[in-house]
């Protein structure tokens, strides 16, 4: 069998994180973490109090980011996280977007 392993293959997910995740530095923490892992994408606050993220990169790095988001920054309290695989949009870098 040849080809890239599933951990090396490009993976893009859209993530919704709920709990005490706004006003605790979650977006900036996510941006730093994603850049450390070499991921592209974005993060933004939602009006309903959740945080929405798109991560795109190697399967291993995306998986690592999802595990880290379950904990969040020290002052956050994550109660749920839901990730959906999506087609990768054209992304470069990792940005904090305005809330919606």
C-alpha cells in the first residue's frame, strides 16, 4: 500500500465549541495554538456564546487541535465540542475573524 497515511492527509474541520468560551481569551489562544501546529483557518465568536473554528492541515495536527480545544485556555470551561469534516476552502494563515 502506498500513499499518505490518514494522519498526513489534508483534513479540514468546522468546529463549534460551547461553554464559558467567550471573554476568556479563547480566540487568541486558538490562533496561537493553530499557528504552532501549522494549521490554516480561522476562529470567531458566535452570538449564541459559542466559538466557531475552521482548522485545515495534516490529519495529525487537526486531531491534536481538537484534543486541545476540549480543554481550552486555563480560564475557559468547555462543555461541548462538535467537529464536522468539510471540503477545504482556500485558506492561508490562521485569522481571528469578527464575531457573527
